[in-house]
């Protein structure tokens, strides 16, 4: 038989028991349970109090939600991640970036953003095919992620454009990060039918001024990106 330890509920055990004692019934209570052998699983619990031989006892039943929780996790991942590159998607980026801006405002700390675009990406697709183009984007995401800190946010902004949010990072530091990213990508070859090839990126950087909104920061970073393109590509320009 399955033996459980209710003192290992992931939620507040006292809350569960108090609700049961006060109302005599608890329905559809999600919790993570643990067996005496140490196995943890999600369950949907229901409980009822009643009298048995003059004593008040509790009867608790549950159904295993492990499979459902796994599906919910997959759906959350699909809702927040870019399927090709594995980094955050555009919608999730805005959620994370707004939180970082709010944090920087609260603690009066710098925050910077950068928009990165693959140079001549259409030529890569036209010459080597879209499968190779997809491989380049996935390689780019892995390489950039390796150069960033865990607190930095990397997202696919659209097409071959990516965006980064760098908390606690002023203009000089953000520009240095962007230069490091650009150099790392220039030295990261991708495989083709013609042998290993290289690609470059242009990057525009903007550091928050006062309480500047996110859209204004992104606009300045985008303008800096276009300035980098106009100046010959494969370079970093700070707004």
C-alpha cells in the first residue's frame, strides 16, 4: 500500500488541516506529496471529517496529477520559449524586461538593453538553405547565452533579431558585453555543404536614462543597430 507523509506537503500543512477542522471538508486541493520512501508527486486532494466510534476522524483521498503537471510545464515552456532557439520569445521578453526595469528603478541601479541582428542573413538562407539558416540562429543563441550572466535575459525578438537585457549594467559595461558577444559569434563557424563558414552580427546598445520606458530604450537600441549596419556591419554602436 502507498504510505504518505502529510507533513511533507508542499503547501502549508497547517492551512490544509485548519480548513478541514473548521469546515469539515476540503475539495480539490493541489499539493505535492511525498511517500515514506521519498518519492514526490503532485496530487489533487479532497478530505472530509466525520465521527467514527465517537471520535472525529479525517478521511483523505487524492488523485495523481503528475502527468497533468508535466503537460502544464510543457505548455508553459511553449508559451514562453522560442521553439527553434530555446531562448525566451518576444512576449516573454517584455514580461521579464519590465520586471528588470522596475527593479532597477526601485534600487536606483543601471540597466541596459541590446538588439542584435545577423548580418546578411538572407544570403545565408539563399545560399545554404533554410535548415542551415535555422542552425545558425540556434548556434547564435547558444553562443550568446554562454557569454551572458544567469541574470541577463536573452530573447528572440523576431526573425534573425535577438534582444538582451542586462541588469546592473551601465553603458560602458553593456558595450563591453556586446563587443564580447560580437567577437564570440564571429569566431563560431557553422557547417555547410561547402565546409565551415562564419557569420557576423551588428549590435545596438542603449542604457536606461532616468525612468525611461522600455519601448523608448528599445527604440534607441534599434536606432543604434541601424547605425552599426550603416557603418559597415559587424560592429557595436551604443546609443
